[in-house]
C-alpha cells in the first residue's frame, strides 16, 4: 500500500460531531488547535435524531440524589456510582451553559417545561418538541462556529479508517475524504463516533453509524467493555415500507399517558410491572415480545387516545410520520415493535474519558464510562455526551504537553470496496443474539459471523462489533438489564466484561 504523503498536524483530533464531539470541541478550542472530523455532510449522527429530550434536575422538587438513584436502578447494578454522580451533578451546570449558548427548549410562562419518561421518579426531561437532538446539534454547532478563536478546522465528510499507534501511544488517525487518504497527527485523539446498534436488523440508528470508533480502538489494543449490553427500545413504528432505520416513537409519549395494547386490544403492561408502561425499557421490551408470541403477532399497539395532551403540538414529527402511514393518532392505534436503539458497551474509559492507550480518549455513545451500566435510563445519553465530552477535552488539554511526536512512516489503509455483509450480520444478530438470548443461539451466531468474508471498512467494523457483542453475551452467564438469557434467567454478580485485542493488529483483527 502506498505511503501517505498528505500529513496534517493538530493538537487535538476529535472524531465525531454529535453531542459528545461538539461538547469536546467547544472546550478544546479554548486551549489548542482542534481538528473536528465527521463522516457526513450534513452530519450523520444519532444526536440529530434524538426525540424525547435530555434528563436534568431542574424542578424544585427534584434532587441530584434522586436522578442518581433512578440511573443506578435502571443500570441494574452495573453502573459506576462515581460516574453517575458526575453525570447528574455536572449535568446541571452543562445544561445551563447550553441554554446560554442559545439552545432552545420548550417553555411556557412559568419557565422550562419538563417531561416524564420511564423509570424517572420526577419530571426532568427538557425537550424541544420531539426534535430535541436536532435543536441541540444546531445550537452547539452555531456556538462553536462563532466561538472557536480561530482554532478549529473541520473535515467532512471524512471517515476515520485507522488510528495511528506507535509504542502504545495514539498519535492521530488516517482519514478518507473524496477518495483520498490523509493522516492527521495529533497530540491527543478523542473518539466520539457513536454506537453500534446497526449490527441488528431492526434498529433506530442511521446506517452510517457502524461502531467505527469501537472497532478502531479495539484493533489498536484499547479495552472494550460490556458489549453485550444493547438497549432495545420498546416502541419503534412498525412499518413494512423499505427504510434505512426504524422510526422511533419516543418513550415520552408513554410518559404523557399513552398505553400499550396487544393485537387483541388488551392493555398488558400492568401484568408485568407495577410501573406499567413506565417500567424500565428492558422490562417493557420483553413484555412486548411475550405478548407478540402469545398472540402470534409481529407487533403490538400503542394507544395515544388515553393521553390528555395535544399530540400534534407536543410530538409533531411522530404525528406526521404516523399520518404518512395513514394513521390518525387521535383515534387509531399505532403498530409498534421493539428495535435495537442504544449501545451501553464501548471503549472503556475513566471518568475523564481516558482509555488504556496514552493519547486516546473516548466520549459519548462509543465510550463505556460506567454511567449506564446494564441499561441506560431514558434521556441520560445526551447528558452523558455533553458532560463527558467536555471532560474528555479538559483531560486532553491537560495531557497534550511533553508528548513525543510520531516518528514512523504512515502507510495507507488497504480498502476493500465490496459492501455485501451488512444484511447478513443484521439477520444473524437479530435472530440469534437479539432481545432474548441463549447459549445455542449465541454459539450459532458466533459460527455464522466467523464465516462472513472481508468487506468494506464500515462493514468490517460492524462485523467486529457484532462479534464482540456475541462474545460478551456468551461470557455473561446471567440475565441483567438489557442482556437476557433464557438459560441463565437470574442475576448473578459477574462484574464488568472486558474484551481486549491482545494481538494489537491495526488491520482486521477479527478472529478470536
Ligand atoms: C432515534 C433516536 C432517538 C433518541 N432519543 C434520545 C433522547 O430523547 N434522549 C437521549 O438522551 N438520547 C436519545 N437517543 C440517543 C442519543 O441520541 C445518542 O446516544 C447520542 O446522541 C450519541 O451522541 P454521540 O455524540 O456519542 O454520537 P452521535 O450523535 O451518533 O455522533 C457520532 C458522530 O461520529 C461520526 N463518525 C462515526 N464514525 C466515524 C468515522 N469513522 N469517521 C469520522 N466520523 C465518524 C458521525 O458522523 C457523527 O458525527 C436517541 C437515539 C436515536 C437513534
């Protein structure tokens, strides 16, 4: 492979421009030159799709200790208390700053409006209609573009193909833009590349999000943690038309009084949990699967008619999407089905976003900071990106001095342009390693994934993430949070699951 001649330099390289990457960039430009690279033009991120809102203590009757308690409860014993305390406490300050930066949330004459979501003991969800993430992304981009002190360079659409590692230290990455490869040498590299739920056939993410950061970090020798924990959202729109990803029906809808019914129109959630429709997501998801099996159906129904609020005003995108399917939420029941939605597992970091590789940090959905444990509390992920993106940048600024420059030659990455294994990965994972798991299926998934051929960088990354998920799921002989095994239905204490690529190959180190 040809040597790369186009080599660019920066202090801090940030890969990804969702809430985590933007939050990191806003902090990093205060102290050094920053390259912010992302895949899309416009951006491809989960942030822009986020509907329900961002959880934060704002109400007089609420307290950080309550938000902390709710988060730990949803996390099913696997959260890091320290990380959760940081999330809820620093979250309040970060959200206030975000308001000052010009991000708008819904309010009335008495102030900001707070929504209710599952497993939150108080109303604490700030929202902008049902397009909260798009408003946050808009506001943060705008602020960053006006407040970067000339320290910001943006590359987009630019895809990070590989990290540059020399003697156990990260020195930046290799990118692909307009068919050309170039390298960015950086004193510190922050990955903010989002999640890996694209490994499942039914998922709510954009197809460009393929677990890249996690795969790149794994190949570079970073510790990857808890990959078996994938949150399946109970309610995505059941839509038989061809589409890129499942359209989400936010939990906030149930928070506002909508109820779930099986196809026989019977409300079932009170049979499964005292909090009924507002039980933790894993409980609602499994209840839906059980009801679909009982009624021999491939969906259940969401009944908005029990909600007292004005649906078109509060949830305009959901209302429009249903209208497209000729569903009038004021009188019709909406067919819904669970879909893979959020990655709890990822690159293991400390509370500053540092990984086990010097010069490499991670934040947002690609990271495993310990705040979500075995199950994310609704609307905590935007908050995590905001809080830990900022922390990662602060740590990167602190660590950037005194590090030796990269001395090696940089070879380009060999690219296979065939892209034909995505559908196979997604089928295998949905069928054998999805919402309800057992050893036989997981073993089958492992065998089938092993047989898939080499493919494009994105698909190889997906494949690697799928293998890591299956490996974690096989190892975890218990049921906890979002990971449910019929052969080990009870909770046992097995701790966190660490996966590390001891081969430290920078290419396709996928066989284990
Ligand atoms: C439909 C939907 C609704 C949601 N609703 C909510 C909600 O209401 N509240 C909540 O808290 N959370 C919600 N979530 C989850 C939340 O949106 C995400 O967890 C969060 O936005 C992740 O932010 P992030 O910055 O880590 O990653 P993302 O926002 O996904 O951004 C990833 C970035 O990395 C870039 N990237 C990826 N790979 C590469 C590469 N190889 N090279 C260069 N760039 C790369 C992408 O282009 C993008 O810029 C929702 C998610 C979805 C999908």
